[in-house]
C-alpha cells in the first residue's frame, strides 16, 4: 500500500505539523466553493445546474478527487499505469482516462475541453496543479463537487482550510434509509450485478464506508472544526424535489451570485431509482430503519423538519412487520401523507418554505 504524501511532517518531538505553504500558492486562485457530498444526494443534478449559471464556472469533469486520492501520491498517473498498480486511485484514473477518450471519439464532449483534460490527467497532483485547474474561471465564482470529500479526515480538512480559508462548503443530505439503499444499488449496478441476492445487499449495508458516508452529523462536526457554520450550506433532497427553482436561488445567494440571471433548473429532478424499480424490498427497508434509527433520531433533534419525517418513516417501518415493499423515495409513500397531516400547519412542507440553507440558520 502506498504511503500517503500529505503536506505534513513530524518534528523532533514526533508531533505532526503542517509544512509551510509555498509563497506562490498565496497568489493562486483556488475554487470559491466545494461540494463535499453526500453521495447519492443529487450532487450530479446540482453540479449540472450550477454549471449553467453564467457567473459560475465548473470544471468539465464533476469529481476531481484531489483531496481524497491525488493528494496522497506524488507520482504521475502515467507512472502508476506503468507500475500496473490496482489500488483505488489507479483504478479511478484508468476509468477516467478511458471514459474521457471515448467521449471525444464519439463526439459526446467538445474537443475544446481536451487541453483541460490533459492538464487534469497527465501531471502529478499538487496544490499548484489543483489551483491551475480553475484558471479558466477568469474571475467567475468557481467550484467543484466530489462527494468523497464528506469522509475526509481532520488532517486533510485542515490542509484544505490552510490553502482555502474562505472557501464555502455545500453538503447535501437525504433520508439515510434511502441514501444507503441507493448507494448499494449504484455500487452493484456498476459491477454488473443483476438481481443480487438479499444477502448481497445486507452485506453492503454493513460496509463501514457506506455507514460513514451516511453519518451526516460526523461529517458536519469535522468540517465545522475548521469552517464556521455561516460558510456551510446544508441542502435537503426533499427541497430539491419539491422546490428545485427556489432551492437553487437559495444556493445562489449563498454563493453570492445573482439568482435573477440564472436559468431555470434543467434535467428531471434527481434520479429516484436505485436500479431495482420504484420500491425498497420490505425486509431491506426494515433492516435499514433499524440500522439508522439512532442516527435519524439525532438528526431530528438537530434539524427537525424533513429529519422529523425520516424519523417518522423509521419508526413506522419498525412498528410492525412489513407485508409489502415500500414506495421509493419515501416521500411518495403513504407515510408522507400521514406525516404531513400530523404536523403543525406552520411546519408543513407544502407551505413552500425551504429548509435548506446556511448551517448557522438550521441548528435547533
């Protein structure tokens, strides 16, 4: 396993200290915002719509994977290719290189993006390399979205804070039951596993990394150690579904670009499927409700609103044995109607008020 090469070193007492930044980094233009996930929470939809705003520049590629992969290895991807390594980083680079080459050969992507792709794929990763990827922004607000950043450790987030102290953070959330189910469905479909057995799903539900990606409060706790709540935007998938235009306008104000000049939201609302139709199997829904019930209780205590609906779903799924599969997403199930009728009128989502916004405004 390759030893990480983060910009840290240990002093004579063995204490981990960050190396000083090169002087040139202080004059380079890093992105204005980072989308850190969570995975399967409409980040692709979000990236596409942000890129359509005339005051925002987004890279031609959605996920740059610098702070989770490229920062850890100083070698060029070509050196990794020659070494025939098969770790996650090497596999990711090969997939990106192959897909991008095919997209140019088939005309899916314009050739004008080829110089940027070469700059992304060929050099070794470094802070200077990362900043240079945003040169085409030319003064516009710029950013990137890599959902894996949600699970970065404190050392890496500290480094991000050092080179980008003023960057804004965007974090998307959805019902943990749905996120976990959608994540496993995507994972298995990418590996061409069709009609996977029940045990295969349960095995992946227990995966430590899957659980970590669903631990929203841990993610927010880590990032808040380095960034104030005013610089963190928390979005709820329900807002994206019910009020996509208003959701984007709220996010544009957070990014300090004009909501008035933005185009209408494009594409359908976030993909609701997990590769297995419009339901969650009853046994899996109950299993996930049991697994994430404690996390959902803490989210409800912290945020209320949609998180209260998540808790309502988890408790309904645990109250009695299920005889039928559950509609997916859960806001399309009868539980949504039950929950909205049980809320005080001012708390009902159909009042049209967004819950998404700055983290500083959401904490209860």
